């Protein structure tokens, strides 16, 4: 702990609260892994609390881990100087945006692009709701953010557009930093700093039908609607006719957060493997989810890492975190063209890139890397490239920001209130309008009653009755 230059006394470390909507446990998905790794590394320079609003079963010597309901989360927020939060946290707890803490929005996952595909499983009405929900969720946090982190330069361009539409590319933010890096910067996923070490067998000799003589392709994560495992299964079927030793292993089918249900694509992949006769002979599925600390034992039992997807908008702005595990394990890569990793693979000689949906091209790429090319030379290039992508390197912009965390330059001009507060204010305004309208309507009714009474008096008068024949003649003349 350094001394304050003004007082010579030790500076108080910032109180950093990291909040994830995902499950923190032995089995973790991407959001939880990201929150966990950020907490591990930032605990060296800040007093860190890591909170899951779902469930937390992990512990760490360097920081505290909590599960928090709404009331408990309010206590953690009151304690903090800086908050880093992801995704649904802001929608489930919209009062967060009213906190005086410096708020860092982790926007590494453009959820509204994902639900365009995943929402197809729920019907059109639910799908539209999910897209609208995600857009409002993201807009709420970007309106309030003091600092935004995302996973790639392409994502940064995407979020700059969103921030611009919200009015956040303001003169104040621009004048503080013309590049706007002080408002939004790139903090991708990282590769572990330590070298991977296998402590047991994960696939070979453990999975019936896969042994030491086989060549193993690993699919290193979940199977979601925006991926294309079907083309991969067809490619393995084609390749198996000339290379019987090829095996494909899907690492995880059951996401650890119980709120995330199995996808239609996962069911289609299982069905296709069975229909083609590949299930249990050349295509294998782990129907559960591998422990985070145990995944290395599966990765190091593989010869090749693969990621295939269809060509759509999610692909263009995705950041495939499983690819970093492949790099860490030194696995040559085969991937579909169109995402952020395709250029890295081509430019650095890390494997092969194939067109979307091309079964023959994919089968040829798999065969070349598994059976013909110098795999060890590619592995060495992969390992060397991975050393440039460690978590310590990835987090550098965030670490720099946290040395002097401060509100965005336009903070004083923002009307940052939660959606609930905004809706309440709108309801109150509508109620006031209704009261005013009722008052005006009451006055109009009184005027109408006066007119009716006057009309009745006139109709009942002697002069009105006496002039009736004259009025009838006048109407006849006007008609003619």
C-alpha cells in the first residue's frame, strides 16, 4: 500500500464491488468466469467483493464472495466506491444506476444480438419481448456508465454507436479524451498466466470409444442456437470414411445456471449424431458441464479445437471465449469465417478458417491439421500467441482506470434514475393530467347543464310556441 503524497499516510484501497448475474461455483459459464478472473487479479490493488445475485459456492483467500438478494445487494453497493456489473444485474436491480459509486459497465456480451437466435425457441411474441428487454437493459446501463469495457475493437465501434444514440458522445466526454478511451475501452477475456498441466485423463480412456490412438476434436463449450454443430457433425461423418480414428467430443451440454435452458440447436445436434449413426462411435457428448478447474484435463486430451457457426449478426460482434482455452492448451484451431478470431487464425498461422456451412472444406481442414500437417509447429505458434493474451495483459485498461476511478465527464448532466423511478414519475404525471382533465370536464358539464336549462326555458316560453308556424315556413323556403 503506497503512501499518500499529501499526508504521508497509507492510501485507502478502493472498495471494488463486482456483481454477476451468473452462478459462481465449480461449474461456471462465461459471465461467472469473467467476474471471477477479474476479481482474482484486481484484488491485488483493491479491496474486492465478488457478488452473485444467483448463487455463489466459491471462496478465495484474497477477496470475499457473496450471494446477495436485493436487500443484501443494497448493503454491498453502499459499501463500495466502484461497481463493475454485467448484463441483467441492472434490470433486476434498476436502483443501481442511482448509486453515487463509480459504475463500470461490462458490455463484453451483446445480449440483444444473441436473443435474436436463442429467442426462436420461445415463439415470436416471447422473442420480441426478449429483444426489447435486452435493448432496454443495455440502454439503462450505458446511460449511467462512467466507464464501459468490451471484448474487441469491433465491439467497441458497435457500442460507440449505441452510446452516441443515447447522447453519451457529449462535448464533456470528448473534451476529456478525444479518443473516448476514457469512456469505453477494450478489455477482452484473457488466457491463464500459468501453463496448463494435466492432472488426470479427461477424454482418452475415460470416454467409451475414445483411446490413445484416436485423433480428438474438442468443442469446448455449450451448444447454442447461434452455433453450427450440424455442419461439423456432417464433416466428421465424411472424414470418418477415410480417417476412422477421428473423434469429436462436445465438452458441455448443460449450462450451470439453471435459468439457462437447453437450446434447440443442442437437441438438433444430438438428433443428427444419432440419425447418422455417429453417436458413440465418432461423436460424443458430455451431457453435463465440466468443472472450471478441471477443463484443462479435457483440453490437453484433445488434438484440435473447433468452433463453427452460421453467418449472422451475432457472429460479427461475438468474442468466442472457448477459443482462448484452445490457445492456452496449445491446440491448433479450425473455425468458421466471419467472427473476430478468423483473421487472427489466418494472420498468425494458428490453424484453418473455412466458409460457413461448407462440409467438404471443413472435413479437409480437420484432416489436414489432424493427420497431415506438422501439428507440433502449429502448437508452438499457438502457445507463443497465447502468451500475449494473458489476463494481466487483457485487464491493463481497466487496471489503469481503477488507479484513479472517477465519474464520466458528463456525469453532472446525466439524469440517471432507474427505469422504475422513471415509470413512477411518468405515472404521477399521467395522474396529474387525469385530475386536471376531470376538473376541466366538471366545468364543461356545468356549462352544458346551464345551456340545457336555458334551452328548456326558451322552448317552454309563450313566444317560442307562438312563432312555430313562422319557423316552419322559413325551413320550407330554405329547402326550396
